């Protein structure tokens, strides 16, 4: 029985490997499909701050985004970062910098014609008991909802997950600025001591990046997203 279980595990591992390999080959054959990874905030806009460590959200967003980029590139995708450094995208730190920053992100997303947009953020809430990762999507975009549910499911299956959440619709600029499948991933609550400890750990940052990548790959492997990626870009945007 032990050998049978080992054989089954080995077979499953091979099957998963073949699926990922096939997906990567499909990506290479279709203009090498592009995913945009958006590290939220940046520059003078640090986002929320850790209640205990005072770590800036923008720094954590960048760290996780870089790891996510590496995971997706290893799977065969072209990855474009909206914010590859600690700097913001607004140019001069003058009035209207936030609007300019968001407009620049929109320009990058639309120029990339991506099959998916993953915007990385950290959460904060007045009640310190609130914790867990949460994914948001645009209400009127079915592919965004499917992507969000896929990523949320992967996050819910992490061993560290103590609160299983559902993907929620949200009215945010990065979700509304294009018709490409886009989600915001709030990796956890910097207002919660347990989440903050995890999120400031490099080992956990890597695990959550791997999990977000796995959820994204599962979405792209469904067929509708992967095989229809190019036609989607054309049909949804005129």
C-alpha cells in the first residue's frame, strides 16, 4: 500500500509537471504570454504601516512582487513590472502625484496586452484581530472574477491560512483601468501581529509569491484564459 501511494504521488507529480510544461510551451507559442505584476504604492506613498514593526507596505509589496515575477518567469511567461524599484511612478513629488502614478500604471498595463494583472498590496484594519489574504476583482469582468477566485483558493490552502476568505468585488483604479483580467491581492493585515510577523519574513514572502503564481497558472491553464488570451485582447478592447 505504501508503494502504491508513492507511485500515485509520483504520477501526480509528473502530471502536474507536464501540465505546467505544456502551459509554458503554449505561452511561448502565443507571443509568449505576458503577465503584469504591479507593486502597489512607492516613493513618498508608502501605503499602510506595520503596527509593530513600522514596515512600509510599499517595501513589502515590492519584495513579494519581485518574487512573484521570478516564479512566473520560471513558468515561461514574460513578466512586466509596473514598479520595479522603490520609487513611485509620478515623476516630481508635486500636487496630483497619486493621479499621475496611477495613470502611469494604466499606461504600462494597456501597452503590455497582458493575460493577467496581479497588483500586490498589504491590508490594514482598525480591529487588530482581522487577518488573512484577500483578493479583489472588478464586478463586471468575468475573467477577473475567475482569476480572483483561483488565486484566493490557492491562498486559502496555505498552511498558514487560519481564515478562509472569498474573493470580493472592488472598485479600484488598477482594476478599472483596462479590460484585462486584473486582481488586487491583499497579502495580509499589517494591523494584525501574526500576519505582520509572517509578512516581514522572507521565507513567507517567497511562499505567498509561489502561491499567487500557482493560482494565476491554474487560471491560465483553464483553457478559456490561456487559449483565448490573444482573441480576448482584441475582442474586449477597440
